[in-house]
């Protein structure tokens, strides 16, 4: 599979960027998500650094865990916070610890307890797909955008157990991804999506974001869309700045339409989710303030891929295994904030 970066480069990007004591604001998350092979059930576990601008002494580690259950409609959410001195995020290799909860290559173990539930995990994961970059490689070392994103292990396969409010959930071949994001501030308004295996095309993978952010004061960037799709041994990387600006997309809280392409391919599709499939989360922003994240891992996604050379069109669908997140300052979305 052709890529514009080496695997070694991407593995380097998957190490921690945070420098203890830095005064520049920073957030950084290493998260895992996995979906049941056939049912609308999923987990999301996140090891996070948050350091507010100009206050390095206030830096903390956050531990998040969510179990989405689309069968019962009952989603369990847990979050813990620790002083950064009780955490360890390695700048030389892939490794994270919040309290005594650990994440390492191929495994994660821990427990999170919050006012909305208790989730423990003992999981292993593996995957041999090359890492995926959602931005042009040069943007990972530049100052723009302020938020970066990497999929370290696409199509990761998870095994082990979750314990959700005292109930054991066997994780046997659930598919998802190991991901990493970081930056000095959150993108101001975005929709973010991922599909790790479509219903009839289990080797397919989609990563996409549509968003805009402030440049200075009230001035914002235009809405841009970065998209990478892997399908049948090909990678469609529609991430140049020109492609991002000319892509078409619109989203609300429970839908998202998108279309992008180049001279050889047209990729378009739609994410949808019902309000009851989301949980609401508070995301601290390093410059100050709190964003609301509407978060689900059991959304639906449909994608149409048209080869402009041959005229062939393929259609992909994920009925209940798509990641969909909306980040917003709006407080009228109607989704209860759970953590």
C-alpha cells in the first residue's frame, strides 16, 4: 500500500509530545476503541494529558472509559483525574500511565470510576496495518493546524474482558483502532468520524474530519475536510490543503454529509446517529473554557467510491460500528453531559 511517509516516521509520531513543565497549553490523548463484530456495542478508553496555558503546575492526567450498549440503550461512562506527577507519558516510546492504569504496545489494563459508572479493562490488541495520517506529513511538524491526529494501529483486533458496573463483557475479536491526538488547543468546531471495518468489507477503513478553527479573534478558517479511505488494498488520501478546501460537507448534531475527490476518484457519504446513541462529554481547552463533545461509537455510515477512470462504483456500509463525534461551544444540543 503506497503512503507518503515511512512506518518509522509514523511510529515516532505515536510517542508523547508533552514536555513536563511546559508553559504552552497542551492536550494529548492515546485512545483505544473497539466494536462488537455484529451487535451495536462498543468501548472507548482514553489516556489523556491536559495542561492549561501558562499553568504547568495545574497539569493533570485524565482517564476516560465508555461502554456503548445500543442493544439496551444504556451507556456507561467513567472518568478519573490525577495530578500529572502521578502519571507517566513516555517521549521515547509508546507508553502511557494514568495513576496505575497502563497502556503499552499490544495491551492496556486499568479501571475508571465516576459518578456515572465503573469500568475496568484487561485487553490485548494486535494489528499489522500501516499507521494512517489524516493530515499532510509536513503539517505534523508545523504550527498549523493546532490539533494533530494519527491512527497508530488501524483495524486493531481486541481480546480480553471489560467489567462494566460489575458485569463481565467478553471482548473476543472486536475490531477498532489505537489512536493518538494532540495539540495546543482544540479545533473550535468539528465533526470527526472513523469506520474500522465495514459490514461487508471488513478490511476497509475510513478516517475523516470536517471543521473550522479561529485564526485570530473572530476570524476563522473556512470549513475544511480531510479524508483517508482504505479500500481493497488501495489508500485514497484526500488530505492536501486544496482537496480539504474544495471538499463539500455539512453536519448537524445527528448527521454529516461529505464529498471529496481528486482526478481519479470521487468519495462521498453520510454518517447518521440518533440522539440516544450519544453521550455528552466536557473537553477542557488549554487556552481556557470547556468544549462539549457529543460522542458515539455505534453510528451508521455509508460511503460511495467512484473510480473516475473506469467508472466503477463501490458502496460500503457500517450499520452500527462508526465513530462519530461533534465538538461544539453550543449548549442547546440536548445531549446530557456525563463526564
